[in-house]
C-alpha cells in the first residue's frame, strides 16, 4: 500500500477521534440532565474507542 493511501486512511480515522469527544462534551453540557441517556453516550463512545484503537495500531 502506498504512503499516500496509508496517510489518507489515518486521516479518515483521526476525524472521528477528534469529533466524538466534542459530541460527548456537547451532549453532557447542552442536553438537559433528564434527557441524557447512557445509550447516547455509548453510541458516541463506540466509534471513538474504535478510532483510538486503529490509531494505536497504525502507530506501531
């Protein structure tokens, strides 16, 4: 695989890794407490964990 393709894949993985923490922060900060639900946080955390795992794998 070329370096260009590898770089594009890494960039594609880093976007959710940067975006999901902001969505989690907004969910906690802006949504009223009575509307906050654990499945919402799990839905946001799953792609974040996957992105971090892939980034860790790519850095090896």
